[in-house]
């Protein structure tokens, strides 16, 4: 539970989300997310925008890995750090109290190589899980544990040592410890992670990779919906929209039909959610007026 006494409400921004996505359906690759990120930087309270930036931080991780190990890969402009800044920090690190400086120093201690992917992942989750926002803490824990279960299933299938490939984060290792000791067993994981049984069944199924990815994203979607049942116009609603929009744009690139399905689902969720909250608000107002 988040025991913050008061939260900022973004009535106009959230009630306008269905129109935003409908107007921007023809935007290019990553266009919707980039435009929305720019809008958020202008409309959110600075403290709330810092929360939103945590959801874009994984792009910085990928950009840093690409600059170090795969320089021909395209640079994502959805990250929080510019390409020039990352290159500057790689070549001549300037001591700053920020995530990238700490990560680069850690990677140098480990010696640069493609094997450092887990180091960046561990640093990422260690950093974002320090947030005091209860929704983000739940989301990042779920996301990390889901990735670890999928990795453990693959390690079991190909007879790899899972401990070398799993993401370990201090004080957030319940699922990790079970996987290292016992492997991906449903009966041991269902009490530790929502949808663990479904995740394992999908990962171990004979579905093709696209079908698996779609099924796993639908689980994420369901988790997000269940996490903000009573969040109507708060920052949590916007944070979920960022995550859903990211899934939608990813599917627009991978598979057009699935992209359209996720698009319709997002628009439906936004419209039905807004209709409910508007009705709730009016009902509440009537009760207050009657009193």
C-alpha cells in the first residue's frame, strides 16, 4: 500500500488519453511514446516526472550496452540520457551522483564484455526498486521475477547453470532463490509471484515465439490493470499508460495484426476507465450534494 497522504490528480491529461492515441495512430516508429514523453515533461509535476523517467531508464541501459558492445545498433531517443552524454561518460567519466556514472564504473570493475548484460540488469533493478512509489516497486519486482522465470525455463531446457544467467537484486531475491535451488516449479512460485503458473506454462509450451510473446504481454497487461483498480486520475494511471503504450508500439513493429489488437484494447481500456471514473465522480458528487 502507498500511504502518501495526498496525490496529485491529472484530470485533463488522463481524460484526454483516448483522444491522444486516436489522433496519433499514424506516427512513425516510437513516435507515440516519444510524443507522450515530451508531453509528460511539460505537464507533470517534477516529482511525478521523475517517477515516469524510471520507466524510460531501460532504454538508457540498452543504449549504453550498444555503445559499448554493438556500436552499429540504433540509438533510442526514448532514454533519459543523450548519446553525447553517454559517450562522454564512457570515454572520460565525470563524477556525478547519477545512475549512468555508477553503472559505468561497475562495468569497468567487471571489465567490459558482452557477458556484462546481467550486471546492467542487476544495477537497473537495484536502482529502480529504491523508489518509494508502491506501484512502481510492485511493477519492477514483477517484471524482474517474470524475466527470471523465463530465463530459468530456458536454462532448464538447454541444461545451463541458471544462477549465472538470473538477475539478482539484494532484498528482492525470493523468486531468484527458489529458481536457483529448485528450478521453475509452479507449486513453489505461485505464492511468490502473480500469474507464475501461467508464465511457466506459456514458457514451456510449444507455441511459436510470437505467440508466446503475445501471451506474456497479455499477462503483463492484466497485472497492470489489477494494480491500479482504484487509481483514477493519479500518476499511477499515467505510469500504466506508458507501459501499455510501449507494448503497443512494440507490437506495431513486430506484427501488424497483433499491434492493431493491442491498440484497440488500449483505447477500450482508456475509454471504459474514463467512463467509469466520470460516473463515479458524478455519483460521489450527488452523495455530497445530498448531504
